[in-house]
């Protein structure tokens, strides 16, 4: 996965987008808000984009994986928007 970027929409939301450089039929994506204190699961999406409510702390982050053949990639990518 490449070009994981986030944009503050100015309306209290942040939109993250990314690219799958070697897409295959059936690929989906998993996303989650990283939290070192809590184990969270990835939520599946079909398109390489996700809009989140901006974190009140002022920093909104996401972690994304490619799901292929029923399993997530072993190298998640993360990005934050201040």
C-alpha cells in the first residue's frame, strides 16, 4: 500500500486515502484507529478511502491494511493529520 494521506476537511472530519500498487480481484481494505492501550480490530472497506470524525485531541490517525485472500497484509501503514 502506498500514498496513505489524510486531509482535514474543515468540518470536523478527516478523510484518508491510499493506493494499492498491485490490486487483485477481491482485494479489500481494513482500517482502525491505532490505540496502544486497547486491542482493536480492523473494519473492512471496499474502497481506498475512509472519512473519520476529527479527534478532539487535535491529531487524527488511521492504520490500514490490504485484505487479500481472506487475510490482512502483515505490514500495516499508518498516518496522522495534526
